């Protein structure tokens, strides 16, 4: 009898596979034994060992995107804005969360050809200095997006100051007293080209000053855990809450 395997080995998965194989084969023999009359509805195909799920939890409930998407979607649900627009956030994450309970308009420099209920897509370059969308909406989100502006990663033009032009356009698009939900990586300030910028909290607070009231600040630490409603005291700001690559999540109201 020839046994065929379908195995994809990544990293140190070979050692995990060898360690798990005795248990896998024991369970395989048991399920074969249970087909006592040889007339099972499902014939057996290739082996396809899934060797890590025995010890895993039911899912991944950590990290930047998981926490920011759930947190901000909940705030939008609670606040019930008249018109919510998102800039550059993940369609398969945050956008889908919001679209499950309300209409959301999406601006992105990339195209989206799929039509999805409750999602209105517009291809928009938020670094365009001629962008004419003044006072367009009363609620706006930009989650894990501004750090990419001007680095070329998504087909945008190279612009060292692209985040600042984007920040200005975000301000223009939002109505007075409107809500901005905003997140970027936090830590020692730097560009990791061409992936993203990492912002210091001191720099972010200077961007926010005189334009927005800070309603709340939460962050995801380097371990992937969410700390809600954190105190932006001087020491925490100076050391970026001890983050090297964390995620700062702001809820802001435009003056």
C-alpha cells in the first residue's frame, strides 16, 4: 500500500510533524477501524496532517488589528453617526465589522472591484493637495493606514511628508465636532522602508494639538494585548508606554 502525504513545512514544523506523527497515526488507525463494513460515505484521500491545532486556543484574540477593529467598530455602533467614512483600513477586518450593522463609505488609493452590501467604495488619493471634500462627514476612521502614506507600498507616490498631507486632508474632510478614530504604530520614531512609519507619542500629540480633543486613548502593547483608556501622562508619552512596535488608538473630536 502506498500512502501519499500532502504536507507544507514552514519554519520548524518538520520537528513538530515528527513529534506529532505517532499520535496522528494512532488516530488514523482508529478512524479507519470505525469503518467496519467498508462502506463509509467518505473515502479516504491523501494524508493532510494538521499538527498544531491540538494545543491551540479557539482563535487569535490579540494583536493590533484584532483589538483596534473591534474597539472602534463598537464605538461607531454606540455613537451612530450620520455619515461614516473610512480611509485605508482593512476591508476584510474593520470595514467588514462596521458593514455588518451600517453603511460605511471607504476611501482608498487602491481599487476595490467587488461590490459588497453596505460598503460604498471611492478610489481617493488622500495625499492630493487639491482634494476637495471639505466637511464631508461627521465621523471618520483611519486605522493602521496613515503610516504608509508616501512610502510607495500601495502604489502611492513617494513623499517623505505624505503623512502630513494626509493628516491635513483628514482634518478637512471631517466636520467640526465630528469624531475621528485614528491608529498608527507607536514606538521610537522611524521609517521602516517601505513598510511603514512608527510614530512617537510626543510627535502624535503635537499633530493632534489645537485640532482635536482627545476623548480616549488605548493602545496595543508589544505582546499584542489591549490596554484601554490609558493615561497619557508625561512619563508614558516619553517612553511610548514601553512599546517598540505598539499600536496607539485615538478617539478624537474635531474642534
